């Protein structure tokens, strides 16, 4: 959304301009230059060039009523772009194009404000969302992955050996029958052959007496050679199968005779600490960042005076809610999220380093 983009482009006037940008959402004419703002604001990156300003950095470049765009502000906005984008605005004509779009942005925002759209509920929510994203970004971007020491990474590595050292695993489906002649009959059935499991599942449904695996089409899931959950004779037979789709000969067990089909194989993994260190450091960084954000929000909640009427909450009617929450395709709230990822729900997660607040939400048609 453009409100998010504006917070990256107008840092010194964040609140007022964020309001204006939110207001512009209600103006249809904005769609004609939305792609420009997408390019100008969604790929903001730090560069040495952004620190250099002309001597006359406070000189007025353009005025739109009471809004002033200075030379320094204009240059800073261009130089904050990636080198690829900056290269497009080296000529005077392209600079004029960049400035013209900033001017168009301001005049449309001012017109929307005149019409009172700055008081629109959706605009106000958008402004709040941008402010929250900016607040959390300012608060938590101080933390860096490099703050995680090698000692912390090694401690995590040693405490989670299963994540970095895994034995080879196989996956098989099984048909369990009572008698050997039934097993031979199943093995001779043409539906048992090949990597296609549909025929094998039909045979499971028809012949298998193992109800637990029968409900899963005979699937025994992945296991390694040291598992204790599956009879030893089945484990040994499973690891002798070579290719997906291969079948075993009938295997005698305490419950009867089993026939296996190999449905998957995972190679063993062994990662040394130096190979896993970067991944571990990023994991610990994300965890610490999340813990810090949770603590920050907890402190704010404790300071605030919050009252909730559960009786009134229970009276809220949810339209079209026919199933259990959260419903198909809607994930539950993740750590640090105040709301599930549903359309219209405000998000309050911190922005990762290098990501302009809300830039992922910009989706406007190209200008002509």
C-alpha cells in the first residue's frame, strides 16, 4: 500500500505524509502513477551516495502550496534507490519525470485531504499500521545477526544434534495378511507393481488386517534403521529395497505375513558446526528479535489501561463462519502477530532489516 511506501520516502514527515498517502488511497487518479512510487519506494537500499548532498541542499526545488521539496530531499530520495533504479534518472528529463511524480503525489494527497478522506476509518487504520511498522523497525533494527556470538551458536548446535546429523530413512507401505497363501496371492496381483501407489492402496483396503496402517493406505511413514516402533524384520526388509516401487517378498511376523512397497528414501545428513553456523546464527537472531518484541509489547500492555468486555465480545457475529477457526487456507497467528494473515487484518510484526515498511504490500497497476 502506498501509505507504507511513503514512510520510507518521507522519513522526516512520517506521520503527516503517511496520513496523506493513506488518504490518496481513496483517489482513483493515483493509479496512473502508482508504479512510479513502487519503483521509488519499494526497493530502498542504503548506499554511500545517499549521504552526499549538494552544497545548496536546503534550496527549494519545488513548492506545492505549503509543502516544500528541497534539493537535498529530492537527491536523497533518488540516491536511496538501488543502482539499477538510479541509473534511470541521470538525465535532466528523467529527473523532471521523478520530480513530476512527486508533485502529482502531493497535489492528489492534498485534494483527498480537502475532501475529508484523512478521517476515513480505513485511512486511519492504514496510517496506524505504517506507524506501528516504523516503530518496530526503529526499535528492533538495532539488533543484528552479528550480535550472536560463535559460542552461542556452538551451544545451540550441541543441544540440537538431531537437526544436523540424521540417519538415512526409508518409507514403505505395508499389506499384512494372516496366511502365506494369501500373501502369495497378493504378491501375484498386477496392481502391486510399479511406483504408482493407487493399485497398492486398493490391495491394502482389500486384504490388509492391520487396521492402524490400513486407514493410511498401508503407509508406515519414514523411519531409520534404529527405530523401535516397527518390527525388526520389517525394518531390515525395507532397507534392502532399492528403488521406489520395489516390493518385498512376504515377510513372516508375529501377526502374520507382510508385503512392503518402497515409497521413499532420504539420504543421511551430517553437517559440521562450521557448515551450520550461519544458519544457526540467523535462527538465534530471529528468536532473540522475536523475544525482544514480545517483551516490548508486554511492557506497553502493562502500562496501558485495558478493559475487555467478554460478554460483548461473545455477541459479535461472524458472517459465513461455518467451520472451526481458522478455516481452510487461513493460518493461525504466528509468533508476534496480533492477527492471522487475513485480508484487512492489521499486522504488527517487526520489519526485517532492509525491508521498507509495507513495501511488500504495494501492488498498483503500471503507469502509462
